[in-house]
C-alpha cells in the first residue's frame, strides 16, 4: 500500500510520503528562510507537530520572526504546543547529550507525543552548522541511522548543511545518507538524487502511469456498462407493455363478447382459463426480461429453456390474441400455420418473437395485410412475417438489429430497436438465423429459420 503523501511546502520537492529524510545545502540566511518557512507552514496547516532545531546564523528568535510573517497565528499554535522552535544547544541539553542514540530517542519521543496529542505526525529540521570537523564521521553514521528510523514512522525530516562548511567529500557523504538533496542554483532550488533513486522513481512513475491507464480503461468499461443498462431500462418498458397490451386486448374482447351475449358459459370458461394462463406467462416473461437485462449488460448468451414446441401452434395462439388489435389497426391477418413444425425451443421466447413482430406491424403497418407463415422441414422450421407497411429505409436496415438503436421516429423501426435486438438475440440463442427484406413503400419481411434440434 502506498503511504499517504504530505505537502512539503517547497515547490521543487512537492508532496512526500511519511518517513522521508532529505537535506538541503544552503549558502546564507535567505536560503533557509526560503525553504524552511514554507516547509513548516505546510506542516502547521496539515495538523502536524513541528520541531525546528536552529543553529547559527539563524537562531530561534529569527525563525519565530520569519515564520510569524507567514503564519499569523503562530503564537497561538506555539502556546498549545503544535510547534517548538529551539536553538541547537538547548535541544541537545534537553535530549541528554549529543550521542546518536540519545538524539534519535529524542526524535522518537517527540513523534510519539505528537500522535498522543492527536497530530498526524512529526515534521522536523535540524541545522548542522554547529558540527565540528572531529565530529563529522560519527555524525555521518548517525544520519544513516536516522534514515532507517524515520522510514517506519509518520515523520518528515529535513537536515540543513551550510555549503561553506562542507568539503567536497562531505557533500558525497551527505547525499549518500539522504533520499535526496536540495541545492539552490541561480535562485531556484534543484533536487540532487542518486542514480539508484532516480531509477527507482522512474520505475515507479512507469508503474503509476500503467496503473492510471488501467484505471481509465476500467472506468470507461464501467461507464459503458452503466450507459447500456440505463439505455436498456429507458426502453425496456416497451417490451413489458407489449405482452400486457396483448393481454388487455384479449380480455377486452372477452368482455365485449360477454356484453353482446355472444358467449355461452361453456364458451367463456375455456377463454377465461386461457386468459389466466396468459397472466402466468406474463409473469414468467417479466422474469425473463431480467435475463435479457443481464445479458445486454454483460454480453452473455441469452438463457433459454428448451422443450418440445410446435411453432405453428405458437403462431396461431399469438395471432388469436392480436386478432382484435390488428382489426382495430385496419390490418388483415392472414395465417398459414396449418401443419405442425415441432422442435426443441423455448416457447416463451418464441412467443416473444412473434409478439414483437406483430406489435411492430400494428404500429408501423396499420391498414395493410399482415401475413404469418410457418414452414417445416425435417431439420428446421421457418417463420415468415410479412407486412405491407412503408418499409425500412435502406440506410437504416444495417442498424435495425443493433443494440438500443434509435432510428428516426418516421421510420418503420423507429423506437423499436430494443425489440428487434431481442428478436435477434432469441433467434441467436436457438442457433437460428434472421433475415430482413424491406423496400420503401413495398413493406417488410422478416424470415426466421430455427434448427429443429440443437444440443441445448
């Protein structure tokens, strides 16, 4: 897990993870003001406990004055203990001396106290101006231990080294024991990194770039899936309204026949039973529509439940339900489904196919002849649905079975893209094929071929 980043306050550095231990080489007081003031301002603004150990030529009084200019409520923060600004001789006296163990323990103690007081972590700095040449080698070893100590704690550490007091080899020692170093060139801070750190950062940047790309791709996939689902739900009401409408038509025809007194009890009973059966099938269809929703969003095959079915009987049954609706639309229905066409198919799905195609004819081919024909061979059955409507424009025919297609409202398939896509999906799930033949002004013919048997 990537550790949380903290703002360093120094533009050249940017954000840093907890455990960072870096250094700066400064030339004068202005360099210290330019780096340490924004460094501590960022820490105070982000709920960190701050510890500033100063040394010549920039004492504790100077640090308080400069920081107060950037943080107007500095005195209040100091009074409640969020920041300590201490001269180096006072710090080492409080820490119990200058041994590496004692100094490190002082840092860790401040860190633990900061967490206990509710701060996010500890931000500190120390100036090595006071360091004498005879103490250098021991201090280099101490700095190496600081890096190991800080990396497992919520601590940010910045060490300040005066360039005028560092020999060339000293600079190498300092850089080696810090994650990176800052040096001011022509008024701007620049970062000095070891080759290994540069390589590690380059690899990390590469991995982050690849991860971001994968996140973008996955986000796009999820957005596409959500869009498909929303589009599906926005038009799915048509698929549910179609069988509901057909059932309403059937019930209305029964009521009118009853009012006219043309139905005897012996005739009414089987018709009412059939209406009840239609209600049960409608409930099953709603459940199957959920299957269509899942399939549409995931590109999974449409689930079907095959049984021995007579396609001719399916066509006759649906045609009977739609007979009165077709009449009201001025359509003449002509059936050629006298001979059985038996195969292993999902009856509910086939009823849905015929329902969709007849609904399409009522909506877009009113006042014309609508024909349904069933043909049977030993290994397959063919359903042909033909109307005399305005036809589907040639430029729209290639898109008529596309998922969620939205054609012109004036076209034959306007707003019916989902229904025709479901027809195609059902036919595909049965291992069949569907063909469309349509010319403007000459009507539309759908030809569906289903294999009689399939390993389903």
